[in-house]
């Protein structure tokens, strides 16, 4: 850290954080990005649906973003933020925050932008985590094209499994729904699955079959092995909200079709939280956002933060002129 106080400290250096840093750097603000170097999409081989950067490896996209933001003066520090706290207001009501990293370093900021993302909590089936982002998938728009026309399995762990199976049927005509620990489909759902040619297999999945470092199928509790080349799961999306919680914000449940799919920190459309001076962007506040959407949210938040700082700068300048 080259200085002890910045206009903005950004916690998290993914697409949202880097986009915010770029916007704020171009606005001639002093910006520090603190990043732990653990992006959510690290297991994936490529980023998709990012106009102009289609199929770019995630690490390469982040390196490009860091270079662009650094070109406008943004600074970067590797580390994990443990907490943040509001500082006492200045004589003219200036806002400020202190950010503390896990290794004890601290820095102050006039405003905070938190872009810490989320954690994908996978079903407790042996082998899933090791194949996550490779052949174990959740988003058809992120990975569907790459497994098109291949044998796909859908692991049911909740009421949304039938919806998932019907979605993935768009990318392959060989889809099998493994009921696993999910609820029994209704008669209407069975009819929908049959009409679309989706097979349904009873029994709990107890493991994955791997050959030559490739996923080849699932093992059922009965011992039966069903060949598959991709497996779709419903992860629980849990916001990485510890920094925001240290400021008094609380995550709330996110529902889809009446089913809780995770937790997030609420914000307004610009990313402003209920704590004045604190913004959030990306998956920490929008669980289903893809990379390009997270980048757009970071840009929106960066612009809002700069506008808020302009308002404060103007108020302080008027007070100084009147003194």
C-alpha cells in the first residue's frame, strides 16, 4: 500500500471489482484493490457470453482487467480482508472507513466497494468438488454448449431438479435425471420429462466414475454404474459477506420458484447498501449474475461511488469557502 488513505478501497478483484477500479481510476480517484486471489470461476477453462472476450480463460481475463485498471492508477495488494469499520465523521461530516487484513495491515478509505463474490456449496457426494467446473456443472449458459449432444446427468437434491433437467434438454437429447435425494416428481412433471425424452433413475448417487482423469459416469447405491459425460448439480450460492457483516449488514435468503438457493446482500440498483458510503457489486449481491453482468455492476457501482464523492467534495469546498 503506497498510502494510508484512498478515495476508494475495493475488496475483491474479480470482474466486478476490476470494472469498478477501472471506472474510478478513469475518474481520477485513488483506488486500492485488495484481493485474495481465489476467483470463483478458477476451475473453469473459459469464460463465456462475455461480448468481445468469448472463450477467454478466467485468469487471462483478470490479468487483462488488472492491467487496464493499473493503467489508470489503480493499485493492487494481495490479501484477505478480515473486517471493516466506520471511522468517526470529520468536522464537516466526511465519511471514512478502516479496512483490516487478516495479516494485520490496515488502510483507510473514503468509500468502500465490496465485490467478494460467493461460495458454491456442493451436494455431499464424493468426487463432486474435484470435478467442479470441469464435468460437474450448474449453469447451462456457462457450459451447455461445451457438452452439447453428450450424455448429461442431472443430480436431484431439491424441487428445482426437474426444471434443470428440462433446461439442459435444450443442449442434448440424452439427459438423465437422477432422483438421488430430491423429491419425487409430480405426475405432471413425469409427463413433461417423458415428453422431452428425459430418463429418470431412482436411487441415491454415491460416487463418480473417473477414467484417465475424465468423468465417465455415476455410481448408485445399488452398485449400478450409469455412463455420463457431464453431471449437473444445484449448488447453494452463499455470499462471501463477512466484510459487509462486519459493517452491520446481514445477508438475506434468495429464492427461486419458492426454493431458497442461497444468500445475498441487498443493494439498490447502483450497488449502494444500507450503510452510507458502502457499495457492493457482483455475485455477493446478485447470485445468478454471469461474469459480464458482474463487470457491468462494478461499472455502475464505480460511477455511483464517484458521484457520491463529488457531492462530498463540493460540500467540503463550499464549507471551506464560507469559513
